[in-house]
C-alpha cells in the first residue's frame, strides 16, 4: 500500500536527478558556472533513501560528489545552484563552488580533499558522545577515497571509541578513469572494514525503498548502541568524473547499458505502480520539479556577484573569530579575546 514516505523519497530522487540533468544542459555552451562540478546522475538512490531519516541536528560529512546529500539534508535548491554560478545568494556566498558545498545551518559539509570530510566525521561523532548531544553523524566516501590511509585510522578510532557514525561508501567502481579491479585485490570494500570489528552491510541492488529500510535499521542501531555501521553501496555514475562531457573509452557499452537497465528511478517507479501510484502522479512530480529547478536557475543567473575581496576577508575574519571564541570559552574561560598576552594561545 502506498504511503507518504514512498512519495517523499520519490520526489527527492527525482529532484536530485533533474537538478543534475538540467544543470548539465546549462553548463555548456553557456559557460556561466564558475566552478568544476561533479554531477551525481545515477547515484541518487542513497541520498534519497537517507532524506526521510535525518533529524535537524544530525550531521553529514560528504565527499565532493555531494549535491544529492545536500538536497537530502533539506538544502536550498536555489542556494546550491547560485553557488555554482558564483553568486552572492549561493549557500556559501558564491565562494565555495561545487566541491566545498557546505551549510553550517543544516550541519552539512563537503570537501574536495580526498577522504578529508570522511575523517572529520569521527570528530563530529566524538563531540556528540562527549557532550551527550545524541546526534547522528553520517560520513560519506567513494571507492577511490577508500584507498587513503586516513580512512583506516578513522575506522579504527571510531570502533575503538564506539562512536555513533553511519559510514556510507558509494562504490561506483571508478577512481576518475581507473576501475577498482586495477587498484585493489578485494573488490568488496566492506570486507576490509569488517576486519576492524565494525558491522558492515553490502547493498548490491538499486532499490531506493529497500535502501531506506536498511538505513533506518542502521540508524536505530547506531543510536541505541553507539557503535558505527559501515554500508557499501554498489552504484554507478552516468556522467564522467567531473563535468558533463564523457570520455567513454574507459567504460564499456555493456557496463553502461546494465546500469541504465537497473536505473534507481525506474526501479522505484515499477515498485510504486504495484503499490497504487499512477503514471499521472509521476508526470506531475516531474512537471513540478522541472518548474522549481528552472526557476532556481533563472534566479541564480540574475543574482549579483559578491565583492570577492570584501567577502573573503569578512568570511575569514568571522570564521576565525568564532572558532577561537568558542574554543577559549569552552576550554579557558579566563582567556579574553583581544589581550596581547595570555596563558593560552589560540594557535
């Protein structure tokens, strides 16, 4: 029987897919976007499945193919698109672009340093446990990032300290152009993680609703037991590593066709038709989604650019001031900002 949860997930998965496809159509030949973009066409299932399960205070640390997770966390569509255009109404004032897309208000962060955001998720989860604030941290990584040494330090620390983290690895089989089989002996990456004593789950299908149930189980268990869980998801990006143009020489047509035939949105539609949803419902979702995205694109194009020098100086000073202020207030109340001498240096 159909329900609101299925409808919410479907609207989100379509929103993510169409935002990527429509931005790709705008990227060239207009060349108005101010940053390289890692589109996530084909990899919408995981963020859409996660979207109905997160609380306001839950934290996401994502890899640089992050648009789906930003939207899954409730991020502003216009704020994201305007950021790509380098406009002042972008979520980061037009200064971060695609690869550093972040929102402190949403507790969402992404980063281009390979596996860096994944490692920071351990710090977030440690803070949650130490301060008894009971929020969940989600650390997201790709198969290429799993080859960094800091990843295994993060996993070891997380299970040693029993930290409340949901680790998600999107295994799209490629690190830029290089397939997984040419980079590592074990293609099932969760088996490496299992050796640390962390519970692992492997998702091989592209069913967003089954994924939602697995995430729900995992999040409940993490919150009840305060232990990390690692989920590896077999997925596939239809687009290239970065940008809209594809160099198809490194991928076979058979491989590409397999994933097109097992597309996450088409699987969702088939399941929803069995539950009582209609083709008219799907058409209406696409129609409304396209309108919203086009409106956001037009608003972004018309918006003003920031004064870059002023914005950079202001953002740096404000960020630095807040970091130091919060640090000294918590750990050294006697320290006063502005003093030339102090018992505690902010460095």
